[in-house]
């Protein structure tokens, strides 16, 4: 498994509702998947922590 994706690699991004205004953003680039909670208040988005490597 690589630690850093290479330029031009295919990526995918998903946003899933957790509850209320809390969402989890999951990004996959190559073999690397990262996720991070976000709060969307209708006008702005606030990061809810650091990116966490999954899988």
C-alpha cells in the first residue's frame, strides 16, 4: 500500500449524513481512503477534526 497517491490518480468522494447538520466526507484516491466529519449549517462548512485514514 502506498502512503501518498500519485498525480493523476482516479479519486472518488462521498458525503453521508450522520445526524442533524453533521456529515462524514470520505475521499478515496487510488488505494488510500480518508474520512473527516464536517458540519454544514446551510451557508458554511466547518471541519470537525482531522482527516483519518480508513481501511
